[in-house]
C-alpha cells in the first residue's frame, strides 16, 4: 500500500494496463467466438453446395424442365398402356339390374344344357355356372353389373369347351366378388386398388388333343385372364402291361397268300397304348379388372 502512495503515477499506469489487458482479452475472446461461428457456417454451406452439385440431376432450372418433361412423357405412356388394357376388358354394363342378371343367367343355363346334349357333353347335375345362390334370389343392385360381366366370361369359356366336344364339364367354383357383400358403412374408407382379381376354378375332362386346343383358346379371350394354376390327371393311372421277350422280338410279316395264313380277324393283334387317354384338367383362372387412373391434381 505504501508503494502505491509513494508512486501514484506508476500505480495509475499499472491499473490502466490491467484494465486494458482485460478489455483486450475480452475483445479477443469475442472475436474468436465470432470467427468460430462464421467458420462453421462456411463449412456447412460448402458441404451443402457440394451435396447439391453431386446430385443427379443438379437442381437447376434447366434440369427441372428436363425432369418435368420426363414426367409428362411417363404419364403419357401410362395413359397409353391403360388404354391398351381397356381393350382387353369386357366393359361393365351399368344398366344391368338384379332381375336382368337373373333372367340372363337362367337363359344361359338353358342354352348350355341344350348345346351340351347336342354335343354329347356331360354336365354336373344342376350346373349353374357357379352362380348357384342366384337360382332363387336376386343379387345386390351394385353387384349386378359385375356379376353380369363375370357370367359373360365364364359362359364363353364353358361354351367353347362344349363346342370342342370335351367329354364332360366336371365342376366350376366361383369366388364371390367383393361387390356381392354389403356396402361399407358410411365414412368408412377403402384403400384404392390398382387392379382387382376375380378368381374362379373350372374342371373338365377331355382328350389330350382337345385339351391343348381348349388351353390355347384362352389366348383369344376378349377379357384379360391369368392362369394362376393348372393341374392335370391322366385317366390311365397304370402303365401298359409289359409282355415277355417274345412280344418284344420282331416277327416276320406273314405272306397273305400262303396256305394257312391268318385271316383279317386274326391279324388284329396290335394295340394302341398311347394317345387314347383322357385328361382331367383343373384350371384356376383370374379375371383382372384394371382400375381407372386417378385424375391429375392441379
């Protein structure tokens, strides 16, 4: 304390130096903090710029126009594909009422029975194209147009089999359409479907050649069909009986003019062991209904 009193000038100078040093330290710390923040911001900006530059395509005005043009072209191609798919679908006739469907179903059944009897094709008892429940009751109003389209497709397929004179139609099982159930409650939303499948299964017995023709005829169907599964069973489940060594050895051709030659009746010893079997086929098919594309949003 005595030194400060004896040297007031030096004491004041020391005090000023201490204050100046503190202020300088504070300003230096503040400057370093600002520099660090600026450096971090700069680094982040450079990283973001490099990320944008490395993107494909780079988000520029020219590339935006290119992407928009590609999207428009993609939308046009999708619309063209949808138009082609429409040509492979039997349209829904919204004018079909439940009573009209039931009348058409009965007429189709009667027509099929007459054709089957004329072509000697056996049908199951009380065959009704898989629509057995609608013999005595009418369908829902909303389901009638969809049922009518399914009837047209199934009737055409069964009719071709009868025209080919297969041995028999063994059965037809139809999975109920979603429209046949009660409508969803109000306010209940259903997921939008890109396509809808309407499966059914048909079984018939035919000669092998007629089966091949019947299967290939699916390609000429007006409606888009998918063969989901196919099973075949041969009527001949046992292999032909094998003879002894003598039956396998070649035999000389007899002279028909020689004495004691076998008659025509005795020469009928050969048997055809392949090609006469019947094939029982069971096909599971799916009718595909492609949904309309959603309207473009502005």
